[in-house]
C-alpha cells in the first residue's frame, strides 16, 4: 500500500521504493522459474515417441 504525502523523503517515497525493490526481486524470481519451466517442457517433449 502506498501512502500519499507531498514532502520529499516522505512515507510515500519510501513505500514506493520498497514496492519497486520487491517487484524487481519478484520479477527476477519469475524469470528464473520461467527458464526452468521452458527447459523442463523441452526435456519432456523429447521423451515422447
């Protein structure tokens, strides 16, 4: 949740930075998981006759 304040360095800015960091971390994790799933799909596709 982002709080709205006008002053620089306000809770809104801090919350926004924390949210951005969390989303970037999540994005990185999702990219890793997607690559793993792609490799698994390729592996299992090769096993089928």
